[in-house]
């Protein structure tokens, strides 16, 4: 089925109203303007959300005994909670964020901010305990017992902080890389529980909120909006789309060593706004798999009623996908990602595509959206000939587009990133698409920048947690 249905010769491409519709839905490549706009919004939000409780309540604490520690504890708590709020919004998959920062930008912001709420909220707990113990002329341990007996909300807040610290520890890269993604993801979801547990404590007991209803209301509204975004874009919209399109597995085809294509059948797939190069979060509704959502790129533009992903076995979940029973129902989120020809303003410039290993799945789908006779240059790097998956389809696509392909075989020690950049002679005059592992994408980006390619010409899709 797959060789016939997904043959490039059966696809005429997007044009006319359909193309304009995709352009409108995907937006343009994230720019430096989007970055600064996000900074401004972050700053204004912090001013509004933090300013009121600080001015209205917290400054009065400085005059009392232990006031400096209490003040600093209140400030670190407010900033830490605000940054946690920002992280929840970043995780909501709100389309506006992706259009402003790009999917890669959202992930980078999320990773950059991640340690700070935990560090600041830990400092908040320590400083307030020290400050209030000093104000009460009591030892720290003795005062802790008094606090827990007097204020039950502190117990839940302490549990919440413990959860956050645990999540922070397992998110450290050397630790995270040794934990299966599905378990890391499941533990990561506990952050929502931690934030719910800590919210009541802050608004009910926080010195910046007690007796200050306007401050309480502003924070409550902010958190309700964040929760609503998560519910809409992570639960309601995916549920609606999954119900509407009713995907189920109809075929699994081996493509290479540890690589399989999973072909699904659904309805009205022509109404699914997806562009070549985008990915979805997939959940296969069988025992042991239904609770796990994993991101995989669509490896060909949908051919109604079929859609396909191509997966390499790099973990327990992906290795097990070759055994998914035919007829399995599929729940999905998305499509996501700005790794598209539309977001890159193609066909204004010539295109070069660098794909590492199974990263070719994104490139293969993206090439379908290139204009006729666009003459793309594709550099396909793999460790062995057997790893050149979807090669027949790729070569046929490139022939239709009047382009060329360069197969580069060898390990990372045998083939340097500088060698790859030299394959494309006019690389500085092209829009560059890079897809592959995190390490491959980062290393090749640095090599291309050293070769004189402008940063704005780079578009990447990195496969990582």
C-alpha cells in the first residue's frame, strides 16, 4: 500500500487557495522581532503581576524583625511563581507562541527558564523560614513545627516544592538521558499537581496577598488563563481533531534496520491543516501505550484517507511500535512545528536540505511543498547504506523538483560538519533546512555559521526530548 499511496508521482502539491490557507495558518519564520516582542510581553507581565503585591504588601515587611529575609523570601516566591506561570503557558501549545518564537524557540525558552522557578521557590522557603523564626525569637526547627501545626497549607506547599525539586533533578541532562522518555514525561506531568498544591498556599498565606484582594484576584485570573490555555490546546482541541479524523493503524512496513513506517487511515484528512515537515504527538490506544504521547514527524503529506509516520527504534516505546496491532485507534495532538517551506518564505530563495539519519522523514515531506523546478540540493548523511531510509521516494521527489541528492556515508568521526557544508558549493546563497538529532543539528548550525551562512537562513528540526 505505502509504495503506491505515498509515491511522489501521486502528489500534485499545494497551490492556489490551499497554499494561501497554509501560509496564513503557519505564519512566517520566527524573527528577531518575535524574540524581542516575547521579551517585552514577559517584562510587562512581570511588572503587572509582580508589581501590585510587591508595592501593596511586601515592602512593609522590611521594617520588622527578620524583615530583610522575609522581604527577599516574598520576592523570590513571587518571581519563581511567575516564571512557573510562564512555563505553563509555554507548554500550552498555543499557536500564537509558535508563530512568534517557532517550535524550537519555545523549547529553548522552556529549557532556559526551567531551573529558575525551582531555585527561586527553594530560596523562598528557606528565607521565609529564617525570617519568621527570627521575628518569633525562635529556633528554626522549633519554628518549623509551629508553622506546620498552625498553617496546614504549608504541608501541601512543602510537598509541592519536593515534587518540583525532584523533577528538576531528573531533568538534568546526564540523568534525563538515562531515563526512558515515557517515564520522564509522566513524572514531568506531576509539575501541574505541584503548582496546584502550591497555589492555595501562596494566595491564602502569602504576605503580599493577605488583606490585598486586588493582588489575589490578579494572580488568580492569570493562573486561570494559563490553565484554560492548557485545557483548550492540550486536551479539548486534540480530542476534537482525533474524534473528527478517527485515525486507526492499517499497515506497518519495515523501511530499514530498526525503522518502520506506520500507515493510518482516517476521514477528512484533506481538512487537516498540515504542512510538510511538521510533527504531531501520537498516542496509540492499546494496553500499555495509551498513556504515552510521543512526537513523530509526518513522513509524507497525507493522501486522503491515509497518513504516515516513519519511526526509528531509539527507545522502548519506538522499538515496540512495530508490534502495534492493525486496527489500533490513534489519538493525536497537532500538527506542530515551523519547519516548513511556507514559514521559510520559499520560493524566494534556493534551498539546501541537510538530513541526518531518520531526520530524512521531515525532509522528505518538506520537499513535497517545494515549487516545481525549485532544484533543491539535499545532503543525506547516514552511518551506513542500510540507514538511507525512504531513499527511493526521496530520489523520485528530487527528480520531479529538478534537484540533486548527495549521499554521505560514515560515522560522526569519519564525516565532519565542515565536510558536509562544503558539499553545497553555493550554501551561503540558499535557505538551509537541517533535520536530525539534537547533536547533529547544533553542530551543523555552528559549522554553517562559520562558513558564512546568515542565521536567518537557517531552519531546524531537532529530534530530542
